[in-house]
């Protein structure tokens, strides 16, 4: 029985909503002209739950997952989808992914703990990380996760834990692919200067060919170690599907190299994340790069599967199981972030619309120059008449939506930023001692809090004042 069969009962049928304007299958403009997430009017949600607010559509998340999974299944016989938990760490999100049959990619003890706490089948979880702590290795070993090795001393550390706990441990190896065909290809600016190959070479990730061969040889001689996969994560460097196919092909080239040098052939390749999605109104890095021309899951699947099959055929290798770790492609389109308009201010050359949503909550807007399309929540299709900067309240320029053309906005209005379901809550910050937002999960007409809004006590309560400083503040000195 496959995992998908096992979980069929809890995965509902999905019928896209018929909105007047569609921002997704379950996000769009409703009959009263307001922005809707599934069957809920966002104006009503913002008034009820307060702002800043993240809203996630359960059905959109399920829909995006299934579209991605089905595209790869159409082109490849044996596919497992591992949701990149870091893109949205919510426990409810993890439960939904479990019900869909998704595995998961975990970084660090807490992500692993939360996935296990949510009941994810540990055999479908991998632990990645460049500097794994003893505590992490132990938790992974004790629970049966696959540990992707990314340091020369990691194998011995895992073996020692395996001995001590008296368990067998699944391991993979994170590779440092050569990516020679990408030496002339340029990626997106968020990964710094240079070609795709230079960008990939310059990261801390992965083991080179000689290191990989050494790890495999040593692992094969260790009774408690079970070699399971090789791993690579190109990340969001490019939105050309062909670049991902180059990477997928090279995974198999390395499988051939590993076989020739060790006798072991990886039964599974895990080709990581970085898969994008496009929207007709634009989203993503480099200012709206991901528009209607962005690759679809179908494009990725067709090209990657073909490259893998061709290279396996050329080298006489059996087709391995294929694992993928999409994060943002699943969580991103499932969520919106909502802020409330406060002061509207005109200067000599610009107009600023201040919101209570900030770059603390949409951190990629500031750090990566990421574009989130903004729409007014009420009367979402009102004609856009003015150029404004949508800004948050932080002490820096706090530009969450620079140079936007919007209808006239006034104090009390709500503005929603689309495709903000990934890497927003999970990378939210508390700069200026802001309180972290709440998150609401919408399904049909139901809306439930899945992350509580942070309270003053959460921010203040972690601080300590050494006793010796107290007297000096309260007692007049003479
Ligand atoms: C971040 C990450 C992912 C997910 O990346 P997305 O761009 O969200 O798809 C997958 N695998 C690894 C190892 C990662 O670090």
C-alpha cells in the first residue's frame, strides 16, 4: 500500500472557485468586489482577527501540492514530494501535507521535532544541514529520518550515535555538483553576482566527487549505516526549467561516477527545491520575474524526467526513485498577508501609504527585492489612479511595496499582498520590538487561528535585568 492510498480518506476533493478575477484557484475577487480567500471575505477576516495578518488557503495549498505531484508523476515512474517545512513551519500546514502524503525536508532540531510532533512518517523526512548538532543527529537516528551528510566528519558522528542507540540509520550525501553547462548562465540577483555555476560553487553546500566517493566507501563498511540517496538543491537561482534539467542530468552522471568508483549505485536522487510558480500579474525576484512565462510544474517535470532517463540510459543505470523538495511553489501561492492603512502622507515627489504590515513580516521584500503583488481588500478592482510607496512602520525605509499604482487609499482600508504563504511567517522578525502576526487558516467559509498573535509578554518576557543594575535605576544616589 502506498502512502497516497493510505491517506486518501482525509484528502478532500478540490473544485476551484469561480471568481470574477482569479489570483489563484482559491484566491480572487468575490461577488461583492472584495478580495476573497476561498469562501471568506478578507475584509471580514481582517476586521475579526486584526492586522497584520497572514491568511492561508487550505485548499490552495492542497491544490498546489497535487498539481506539482501529478506533473512529476505524469513523467516519472517513482516520485516522492518532500515539502520544505522551512517555507512555512505551521503545525496545521504540516498536518495538511501529511494528509496529502507529502514527506518533508527539515533543517535543525526544531523543524524535525515539529514534523514528528505533527505525525509525519519519519521515513519520508530528510534532515539537511551544514553543521548538524549531536542533538539533531540523535533525534534523526532515534526516529528513522534520512540524514543528508554534508561534512567529512559527519559519517563517524552518525555511526557513533547509531552504535550508542543500537539502531540502523539511513543516510544520503549532499553533493557539490560541477554544473559545467551552467558556467555561462546567469541567475537571479538574490543569489549574488556571477553565473549559476559560480553562485552554486560559492555556497557552503555539498561534498565534491572525491569526498563523496570516500564517504560511500566508508559507509558501505559500516554495519549500522544504510546508504539511501544523493541530494542537491539548486535553490531559486533561475526560472528556466532547462537549468534544473541540467542539474537533474548531472545527478545521474554522478550516480555513474559513484558506481564506477565504489560499486554502489544511489537508489534515490533528491533534487531539492527552488521550483517557482508564475502569476499573470507577476511575483518573485528581480521585480516580477515570475509572470505568466515562468515555468510550470509540468515544464520542470517534462524536462527533468527526460534528462534523468536519457542519462540513466546512456550510463546503463536503473532509474532511481526521484525525490523533490518544493517549498515556496507549494506554500507561496497559498497565502496572503494583510495590513491596515494608517497615515497617508504626501511629500515633494512621492506619496507614502503607511501600513501596520512591515518588512519584518515580508522580509524578502527588503532583503531580496522580492515583489509581492498588492491589492486593496475592499473594492479590489477599483481603478488604480495613483503612484504610491506602500511602507511599514519600522524605523528604516520599510518599503514593502515601492512604486505601486493603487486606487486612492485612506486610513482604515486594508491592503493584501498576494503569494505570501511561503517564507513570510517562517522568516518574520521582531525588529523595533514588533509583535509577530497571527495566521488564519481558511477552508470554505471557515477561518481558524493556526498561529496566535504574539503578545507583549512574549517580547518583554525573555529579557532579564541583572540584579546589580536594578538598584541604580530606582534608588537616588547621594
Ligand atoms: C530551501 C530548501 C528547499 C526549498 O526551496 P524552495 O525554493 O522553497 O523550493 C528545499 N531543499 C533544501 C535543501 C533547501 O535548503
